[in-house]
């Protein structure tokens, strides 16, 4: 008997649930991408001694910094301080980059 494994294409935690914590999709993109870069920097400096990067604030089976950042936001470990009046050029570029990456690679990895 052959067993087929299926993978959900939904992001866990769900993006819709995270929008409540960031007030807008623009703020969510900025918050998540900033935190993912910090997590990536933390993993990059491991083995080099103590650094100034903050380690992940949740226990996760996810390997991608973006997925870990989503989980931190869902667990209220990372919060949005003040929502911007309108998206900046950097935020718009980040959204466009996420959309292009999702078209090529699919949605971010689910956090098991």
C-alpha cells in the first residue's frame, strides 16, 4: 500500500489572525521582515561568541526565519509599537518581494 503525504499550503499561524496584531498588512510585512532579519543575524553569528542579536523567542520546528517571526508575532512575543500613517517605499518593496517570492517558491514554510 502506497502512502501519499500531503502538505498544507496554508501558513501556520494564519496571516489573517496576525493582521489583528499589526493593524495593517503593511505593518505586518515590516514587522515580520525586520524580525526575520534579526533572527537570521542571530543564527549567522552563532559560534562567533556572544553577539547583540536576540535569539528566537518561541520554540519552533520551523527552519525559516520568516516562519519563526510569524510564530513570535502570533505568540505576542513581538508587537507592533505604532502603526504608520501610510506604507513607506521600503514596506511597499517588501510586500512586492514577498508576492514575487510566493509566486516562485510558494507561501512561507508552515511552523509544524
